[in-house]
């Protein structure tokens, strides 16, 4: 079984994931752009039973454009967002793909909020568009 570990920049907050993610997606919403400091966020979701979290995090909760609640967990030392929880999917943990620092991580299969995508951002044609 594949084991992956995501960490914050300073290494204090760690998320250990077992097995394959159930979903890998790109979000182009304006709040993900602000949260990541990039033009989109990329996240992978695992069943909570396949995730082990170590370290201290600070939480920030907000409501998404969809109306669903989200709680982001970031390192109080370096500020990196490492994982988050979707209120309507409490059995899953979403992990920021960049926190794995793995160029071989599986590519996203879903792209959401593309109406807010920067025109110069390219997404593979085989990725399902969800909004």
C-alpha cells in the first residue's frame, strides 16, 4: 500500500496518508487563489481512516461559494496550509497536493470553478470540468 506524507514548510505539521486518494482536483475559485497565493489550489482527498495527522495546527473556517463549510488547518509557525475538512464530507480529509513535494503525485481528474480560471492556465483535456 502506498504511503505518502505531506508537511508544512517547517516540518512541524505532518499528514500521513495510506493508499490512493479518492479524488485529486484543481479549484480555481478566488478564495483558493488567495489561500494558496497561486492561480488555483490542488487537493487530494482520502478517507479519514487512512489519514494520520501529527503536530499542531491552527484552524480557519469559512463558507465556500457552494455554500458548504470548510475548515483549513495550517501550521502556526510557518503558515503553510496542509489539510482541510469539508463540512459535508466529514469522512474525508483533503490534503494540499503541494505539501507532498512530490512531482510524481497523480494528476488531477477534476477541475472546479473554471469560470474563474486565469486565461493562461492550461488544464489537460481529459480532466472532468465541474463548474
